[in-house]
């Protein structure tokens, strides 16, 4: 078998030395023709491979370059050098894959995140992106563990959908019709989607919620975790055209149960990452600290990354109604001094991210769950409150990110739901499958969607959402 190797993480973590091992990985640096820093992605730390003079021919030595893939066999010994407990004293080195040092874009120096985004296929081989994507993996695992341990059923909801019922955002069309103008047309000149692959117009999903609700009416507690797509032209550090969302949906839960679930969930997965990715998070914390030093003092965050994560895990989220939030914002000095781009003067407006960030970063200084929004700025399926003006919605806002979760108790009363759909011009005939849950055994239920990449931003301290998904899709960019 070729792949008899020990992971670098296992060697560095073990409590003993003086045994033979084979490691394989990619060269980060090669110093003095003697010391290879080798990384295999199992941990942020490299193993130092010591190449004694005379072991290799000059020709082989020349091939040990940054980026090359190397197999090294030798004795694991206590290291005399600083910075590592053990090193591998090589008895044999094999170059598995050469890497032309002149052409390899990753040099052993600091590169900007912008540059690394252009070489997303290689950036995973840096310390920063190694740490980010190992944390991303852990969070994904913790999400499944959280729901599995609580008896939720993981539902795979469709990626191609036949309706834009959600209204959550602009959708990407899915079609096999020709784009050269020869597609069959209706009498009125519009495209005849009966001729299309599915016999109807289809899109990429913006959310698995509606299907999640159907499943919750059978399994009581379900969740989805999959990619979702929005064709909004939002060129921001918080939006992707393709992002991953986790959507639990729970029968018999009301808005308060929903908030409790979301808060427990967020705290659980952050704790999991802190326990299982301590090295990666320590590295990212250090990275953030250095980045913060470049900023003017008044713009620096008050807490370091680990401090912030601990704070979030150990403190209750603030629960505030939309109406209370509007009062706070309207009365704030920020508003009075006209520092908001969108000034707050009345009830009913949708909050902009500047308002959300003011609430969490300046006013409460902790995560905030905002509830009971005006019905006119929220989706049709949210449960109508008795005041006739608001719905049982909840958004969770977190420092540095803004909205991380959007959810609600759902309207389970058929008459109220259809009335609202009519008001909002949502075709009830197309949505008959959804309304069936209200016709046959309806019950109170609630759910939410957590944006996976926004969570990763929060946990890693990164500031651009394009840096926490391996291959980001955003306007004018679908490389790799
Ligand atoms: O608030 P949203 O639009 O809610 C829904 O889609 C509901 N159907 C969820 C539910 O109740 N089951 O999106 C949920 C979350 C947001 O809070 C945000 O974190 C994230 O998804 N999100 C995005 N993340 C990255 N890029 C985008 N373009 C995003 N749009 C939403
Ligand atoms: Mg939302």
C-alpha cells in the first residue's frame, strides 16, 4: 500500500518520540538545504523534516521547493530547535510532485486576502485558509451532531424548485431551452416553458423552508443543511450568490421555543469549535489581533476573537421587539446627529445593516434577537400577531456581522394564511401542496434559517464572506 503514513497532527500531539514514521505533505519552506517545513493539512503546524547533509543528491535537493509534494521517512525525535516538540530526522525523501518555485504563486511571505481570493484553488495551502476551512468542517459536523443528538431528522430538500413562493430573493433560472432566441414561444411572445425540461419554469432554491415545513408535519423535528442561491446583485462582504443554510423546522414550537432553540444551537456549535479547533482559532485570533493593530484605536474591537466567542457562549442573547428597537434607534445620539445614512423617524421601516450593527455593537454589545416585526416587511408565512400589525418573526443579529439568523413562528391557520397570500399576490393554486399542511392536521410550528458562512465569519473573525467558503460565487465571479 502506498499510503502508509502518519498524519502530522498525530505526530505533533503524541506523547512519545523515537519511532519511525513516514509523513507526506507539501513543502512550506526549505531552509539551509536542511530543514523542510512540511504541512499535510491535518493541522496548522508544520513538521520539521531534518535532512542531514549528504543524504540527498544536489539534484533532489533542488527539487525541494515551496509547494512541492514530498514523502519523508525517518525517526521522530525530540527537536532541539525552537517552536516544535518533535521533528523527523529523514532517512529517505521522495519527491511526489515537483513545484516550479519560479511559477508557484504562494511564496513564503504574507499575501493579501485579495490576492489569495484570485488563487482560491491554492489558498487552502496557507495557514489562514487551512485554519478557516478546518473550522468550517468542524462547525458543519457540530451542526449535524447537535440536531442528531436531539432526535431531529435531516431532510434533503430540492435544489431545483418549481415556485418562487418564499420571496426571499431574486432567483436563478434553471432551463435547458436554447438561449439563442429559438426557444418555443406562447402567443403573447413569452417563452413556452411547457417545452422546457421540467415542463414548467424552474429555479434554484432560495430556501428549503417550505419543504421543511411539510416534513415537520410528519417527523415533528427536522432540519435541512444545504446550498441556497440568491441572484441579488449584492456586492457586499456579507452576501454570496451561493451560500449554505441550516433550517430547522419544529412542530409544536412557538416563537419563544424557536428563539431558545436558535440560541442553544449557536452556543453549542461555537463551543464545539472552541473545544475541537483550539489551535486554529488561536491562530485566527492572533491574525485578527495583528490586523486590528493596523486600524486607528477607536476602530479596534474591544475584545479579541476568543474573548468574544467566550462572551457569546456565556451570556444570554438580548431579546427585544422591533418596536423597542425602533425606539432605541430613534432616540439614539447617532440618529439625532444624523449619522445614519437612513434616519429613523417612524415605525414600519425595514432595518438597514447600519441600524442592526448599531444595536448589537454600540447599544447592547452582544447578540440580539429582534422579534415581532411589522408584517409588511416580512414573508407571507409568518404568524400574524393579535395586534394586526406585526408577525411572530425573529432575526438574530450579532456583532460584526449583522443578521445571522432569520426565522419565525409559522401561520398555521388556513384562513389567515390564504388571506395573507392573496394580499401579497402569491398564487395559492401553485402552493396548494404547502396549504395542505394547514388543511390536514395543522399545528403550531416554527423554524429559522442560519446562514452558515455568516456564522463562520463570526467564529473565525474574518471580515469578508468570500474568504470563508472555498470557492465563492458572487456577481461577475464564478471562477474555479
Ligand atoms: O432571512 P432569510 O432570507 O430567511 C429565510 O430564507 C427563511 N426561509 C429561513 C427560515 O425561516 N427557515 O435567510 C436566512 C439567513 C440570513 O439570516 C443570513 O444569515 C443568510 O441566511 N443569508 C445569506 N448569507 C449569505 N449570502 C446571502 N446572500 C444571504 N442571504 C441570506
Ligand atoms: Mg432575513
